């Protein structure tokens, strides 16, 4: 008898039963799988989980990286990055969907990372973040060093061991941070900010990490950390990877060290050299003091043999004799100056006497003026009308007279005729 396939069975499976079979089949066959593709639709949740899609030319596969796995990733995934992922396929029954749960993620070859690194380097370099002009000097004798690194890696041991062998006068404050994996760059940037807030303030910050592949060191090429290093208010020494490894953080730091060990060398003086220099300065100081003592002793001997100490009163006598001699000399000079002054005064008085109007009057001259109170001397007969009152000053008194007549041609120059005849002589 033929079976009617168009009719349902007596007890068909439920959706949950079918989904359970699918889940069992898929998860059993894809429990350990590697997948290559391009990252797209990447979302970082506040919980720390990362949601993304892997795609190629023909299909799309949703994926998730749980927070615990994201912390250990070699690189931080980004949209457009070609990657190879390891994980397992899991079915989510409530939605009837499946996804790749990723526990490892690597860039597909180094070409993608290197291209991304070159683009970021060019952009940050154009902003001047790697400029030599913005580099600050490292203090030669730091009292406090903030060490930003993983507390469990080999880098911290190499740094501290080297520092202890060179210089033990610096205090080291370890600011712990992850140095690899998703979110490590942000954690390192936060550790730098924490180091700057330490009290007392550190003199220098050392940012170190051991060697590894380009993926292992990728956190030190991420923009958030590079900008944090460039913006740090305290000088930063970066010692990341091996000698041949160069990250963008190295370029942004105030000083690049080749390794964590070299970073310890860069931030500390050589204790043996400092001790040798101090010893040399001590020898020079002792020699200089000895020379000063010998010179002072010789000078003291010379002073002891000088006349001032042999006969102290001699200095007083010499000064007193000099004072007496100076006093006598000053008196002679003062007398001579007074005599010359008197002579000049007498000569000047004689010249004044010779030119005095009173002296002229004594010789028989007179001065005639109008009797109108102005006392202005009459110099011409012009304007003298008959009857004009005049006053004539002689050596022993004055004569008041009246003009009877004037004769411009008869009178001698400088005289006034007061006798009625129009003529006047001396006196």
C-alpha cells in the first residue's frame, strides 16, 4: 500500500525538537573550526562583548567574541579587516539563528595590518605627533618613576632588574595594565592618565612591553594610545618589543628605548659612573681646600711679618703726620686763594669807580633834567621852550633854573645854557 506523503504523520516533531536536532547536528560537526573573512558590522557592547559579521563574496556569518575571549585577542578587530578566526558554531534556539563564537582572531597575513599602520602613521605624522620639536628631555636623576606595563610579564622583571643594577635612588610605582588584546590600548591610555595623577608627581613614565609579532604589539599602534602618549604632561620613555620592533607609540614618546631593559637604562643614571664622578669631585675639592689653606697660611705669615703688626702705633703716627701736613697745605692754599680773590676784587672796584657817574660829576660835569618829576636827562635843546623848568645835578648839589632861550648852534654838545646867554660850561 502506497504512503500518502501529502498528509502529516500522526505525531510530527515540534519546532523545538527540530531546532534541537539541528543544534546537535551543527554544533557537533562545527565544534572546532577556522573561518576566514572580512569583518563588518562590528559593535562593541558596554558589557565588553564584541559582535560582528564575517563575509565574503557569497555569504555572511554572524559572530560574537565574549568579553573573556576579547581580553586575550592578539589584535583589535575593525571593520574591513581581513581575518582568520577560530571558534565553534552555536545555534540560538529562541531565534532560530546560528553564529560563530570566536576565541582566537588573527589578521589574514600582515599586509592588512601594515597597510592600516601606514595610513594611521601618515595621518598622525601630518598632525605633528611625531615631531622632534615636541620631544622633552628626560630628567637625568629621576626621584620617582611610573612604570606602566603588565605586572606578570617578563618586561617588568627585566626593567626592575636593570634599574636596581644601575641606580637604586629612584622610587618605582608600577601602574598595571594589559599590554595585549582587545581593549589593551584603552587600558594602557587609562594607566598613563593614572600615572600623571600620582602624588607626589612622577618625574618620568616608562611604558614597556616584551617582544612579539606585529599582532602581539598591535595595541601600541592604536590611535587612542598614541594620542595619550603624545598628550602626556610627564616625559614618556617607550620600550616596546625587540630592537627591530618600532611602534607608533615609540615614535610619539619623548624617547624611544630599544627594549624594556634599554628603557631602564634610558631613565636612570649609571650609579657606578655617578659614584666615580662624586669621588673625583671629592678629590678635587680636597685639593682645592688644601691650596686655599696653604695660601691663607702664607698670607697670614706675610701679615704677621708686616710693620703694622710689629709696631701698630706707627700706623697711627703716620696717619697723624699725614693729617698735619695736609692741614698745613690746605691752609696755604686757602690763604693764597683768598689773596688772589682780594686782588681781583680791588681791581674790579677800581674799574667800577672809574666808570661811576659820581666820579664824572666830581670832575666838573653836570646832568640836566626837566623839573617835571621824570628825572630823565636832557640830551637836546629840541623841545625846550622858554620858561621850561630844569634841574641841574652837580657834584655837591642841584641847581633849579628856567630856560630863557635856546641856541642849537651856540651851545657846546652835552650842555644847557641856564645863564641867559645860552652857554654852559663845566660846573
